[in-house]
């Protein structure tokens, strides 16, 4: 038995998230189906991050065990023949049998995209949050800086989170306004967050909170009080899912 690691990218617009659900299209279900078509084995992949409905991925990681003799690096080419166009394996390789994508130390990077324009650009509707109000980028970055480091992020997690601990470490947050001279990026704001792991809805709540700061609803330093309160009702709104993309997972 061999263990194969996949780096998977996907447009989550038409899926109910990563994890298999009854009678619902998911990324995991499509990967399982493609592997079965290729190897004729009943296989279930193990994913590193269970992204939500309509959330996208550029570099999610999954593993599966197989008796197939296909070289590890060739699985990407073979599986993409069976996968839909909105899910594609970017890289595949054989790894140690004890490698588990969720039980290793990782660095995860997410990006949340905001369209800060008067009217929404239709091409961006499935990949960003339309926020027409004027946003103060400098204040958003100032607020983001308070979140860097190890903190209890209970205020920034869904009340439905099942994590054993709500303590996480954020290594960096950048609030980036794309170059306005390039028409295709005009009004686009990216919140890039890198950390050792994230709670359920954590990045979306961070994005919603920073937008609240950008609108002047909260002072930047109020973020410290949000952390101290450890109360979900003290932080900002949960930003909609379609603006979120899992960029990469590093081991």
C-alpha cells in the first residue's frame, strides 16, 4: 500500500464545501470518484482543510492510500482526465505512509478578496465580497497588526466550532489594495492571512471585522478588546464565503 499526496485547486462556486455530504456536490466526493475511475479502488481521500461551501482553493492538500503502481508524480496527469474543469490536481507525489495532512505542523495562507467599487463587476461576483462603502486601508492594516501573534481567537470563531482549543498563531496579515492603474484590479482589496491553523469561519470573521474598521464602525485598537472578551458577539460580521481562497499549505 502506498500513500499519495495531492495538491488540489478548485473553484468552489458550485460545491457545498470540501467534505462529503449526503446528496450534495463536494470537492472530496469528486476526488473519490475520480480515483475510483482511475484505480478501480474504493478510496476516500483525507483533506488538510475542510473548506466551506463556495470557498475556493489554490493549494489544498489531500492524501489517499492505493495499491496502484502509477508513479506518484503521474497521478496529477491521470486524475485530471476524470475530474471536472473546476477541480484540478496541481501536483502529486508519493509520501511516507505515516504522513497525515491534518496531524502535521503547517503554515496555512488564505486570501480574502473585497471589491471596493460603487457597483459590482459581474466577473468578480463568485470570487469576492462587494463592499461599496469607502474603506480606510491604513486603519484596516493597523487593526490587523493587533491580531498577529499567539492569541485566543474565540471571538473570531463560529459558535459552532468544535476545536479543542481556540488558541492559534497568526504570523502575518497584510491588507493590500491592488494597483488602481490596472483596470482589471481597480477597487480590489486583498486580506492575506498566514498562520499555523484557523478556526471555523476565523478568516471570514477577521475579514468582516477589518471591513468594520475600514468603515469606521470600530476603532483599530478595539480589536484588542475583541480578543480579550473571548465572545463571538464582540467581533465583526462573518464575511460571505465566496471571497475566501485557501492559497497554500506548507509542511
